């Protein structure tokens, strides 16, 4: 998956924007974090189903949390606002309704 995200980023028109959550997003700045967030959250879901532990790197979780903090999905039904909890991964899981 990481190679796919990297290829999309490298080969795309970086001046393009994408409509996400009702907002026009900057493709070059927001696509990789959105993909990363989707991958770690759904990776967690899969691992939970398989009974396999999943713990993404703490620094990655902290960067994803800070980059996506103002995104409207955190106020969608079933989701909640991010906090300043010291454990960014736990905060991402809680805020995403997991």
C-alpha cells in the first residue's frame, strides 16, 4: 500500500485538490496523511479481527493526529474530537470510535 500511495503522490498533478468531508483539500499536503490514517485505522480493525496485536509507531501517530486535528471527520457521528492525550494512538482510536 505504501508504494501505491507514494506512486499516486509522485505521479499526480500536485496542484490538484480533492473534495473531502465537504472541504476542498490540498492534494499534496493532505492525501498522504489521509491515506496513512485510513491504513492504520483499518489495519487495526483487521488485526483486531484476527486477534493479532497492532501498534503503529508513536511518532507516526502523533504526526497524523496533529495533521488531521482540524479535519471535519472528527465531528462526524460516531467520531469525537481529538485531545492532547500523551498517547496519540489511543487518542486516534478513541476519537475514531474504536
